[in-house]
């Protein structure tokens, strides 16, 4: 199930090559759904038809003298035979526990015999294998459904693996292959599809997509949170030792402006208009506008509302300014970060 793959990717247990192998196997597995270019929560499977349930197999009957004797006696306290000759457990039993209690009350049935009957009951109904709606329904994260929150968790886990691999100096070819998987997972999300393909407005969050129709169950799902976190991971915004670091490794150069423009953004409840040059990309951190600017080497400029800008080398905001942002002190007008073009892809 997809939750397992996401968990092991996020755990840090696998090295980058092992993570790459997992992502490759995932895409070639039964969890991958090519029509949506995304992943099921569980592999789909055929359901047992209702009329085919609660049927005791002939091999079980042949191996149980007690069941054969019950059928010959004409009693139906525990098992019964229908007009077509099929043998069933009495439908009044809701689980093996109730069956075991009834068998215990019958003085003619020994412990070993009762245990064998209960084992046969579990083999027929497989109650211990029941996983809720994921294994029995066709909507609401059921059979054949894509659960979009979990796909976004997969995207985030892949981004985390890429970031760590880049920081650890992993072979560039391995990092690039991991990025290819990241792009493929991201392309499968609704925002990158047409409304006809997605089944709704592509900017609206939905819980799941069943196998037979478009997205279902609209609402502010956990997917939104995961996508926001992933976006900051793409932008390379990290907090290390109380300092904000700007180190994009997944970000694409194609996201930067090719010509000047004006950016409208909400800052402290008011709308601000910021002029951007060509070669810039902008976002906010703790309500403060941050502008990435293509350059030859890292540098940071902090613009206060009062006073001249403070310039520093490197890609980390010092602890004092970082804490000011965290506390929402409203001292900083904007931050301009020079990003080496060679860091982008």
C-alpha cells in the first residue's frame, strides 16, 4: 500500500539509490494508475460476489467428519445446506468469537474439534484481513481509488530524499533520476491536468478519484498542506540551527521571469505591489516578500522599512533576522536573495 512506501521514504532508512529503486518499482507496480498518471492507495483487486460469500469449500467438508455429521443430522445450528447443495455457516454468527462461544456450550463438541471449526470459519470469511473501506468499497479511498493526500505525501517524501541526497554529495546522475520521479509524481496532481481529465476545477482540492469517474468529495483536504510544504522544499527554504536557509536544488530555471512584471501579494493584511525584474521569482516567508534573483554567487539583502539594506554573503539569513521573521516583528520590507544560476535545473 502507498502509505508504506511513503513511510519508508520519509524515514531516512533507505539510501538515495535504494529510494530510487523503490520509486522505480512503484511506478511499474499495480499501484500505478496510468490513466491518471498517479498512484492508488492500495492495489485494486476483484471482489467476491455477494452470493459467493459464506460458502464452505468441499475440501473443508471432506476433511471434517463433524460438518458431515451435522449435515446428515438435519440440524442447522452451526452449518446448513441450501437447495443448490452449497454448505454455509449459520448466518446468525457475526464472527468467530460468537461461533466459538456457541461451540463451547455444546457438550458434544470437543476443544480440538471446535478449534478446527473456528479455523474453517476464518478461512471462509477472512475477518482478520478486513481493512475497512480500502478493501471493500469503490469510493472514499476504496478499491481502485487514488487518495490525493497520500500522493502529495509521496511527492513531499521524494523531495525530502532529493534534498538530503544533494546535501550529502550523492552522485549527480542518481539525484537527476530522483528529480525525474519527482516531476512525474507532480505532473500527476490535479493542478497539472485539464478539467476534463481531472473531473472538476483543477485548483479545487478533492479527496479521491475512483476508478470509474473523476475526482470526488471536495473540501480542504490534507493534500493542500502537503503541497504547500513541498513547494517550500522546491524553493529550498530550510530552517537550520534557528537560521533560514535558501538552498534550492529542485527548483527549475524556467520558473523565473523572462521579462519584468509586478507582483501583488498580501502582507500583514494589506495588498502590496512589488516590481520584479527579469530573472526573478518571488514568494513570502512569514508574510515577508522574498525575491530570488539569478546571479553568479549567493548573497542576501535585507531591506528594512527604515534604513539602507543590509547585505551579507552566503545563503543563510542570520539568527537575528530569522528570529525577527519568526516573531512577525514587521521590521523587514523585503528580502532579495541572489541565487547562482548553476544551482537550478
